[in-house]
């Protein structure tokens, strides 16, 4: 999955937050919904422009951030 084909950042859209191309849905918003218990089907039903491929791109984008060390556990949560 090449997330760069589906995830964009434009300073004029959502203040430059990473978002799904062709929508005003940020990666942050989608991940927050999933973390709060929404399913992929919930997202796809509520946001008809969103596709399964878009969700895969969101996951790939988040994974790349974790893999490259851009996201990490704050020290206050470390064991």
C-alpha cells in the first residue's frame, strides 16, 4: 500500500493535517473514531466518500510514523 497516493497535507485544508485525499477527514479523526470503538463499516457507512483502500492508507501512514520513530510513547507512560 502506497499511502502517499491517498493521504495528503495541504495548509489550506484542515490546517495542514494529514487527511484522506478528496475528503476533509483527517488521519487523526479516523484513528480517534477507531480508538473510540467505531468499526471500519461504521466509518464507511457514515462517510460514503471513504473507501477501504483509504482506511488501509491511514493504517500504512500511521505504521510508517511508528516504524520511523516519529511516534513514540511519552516517558510518563514508559515502564
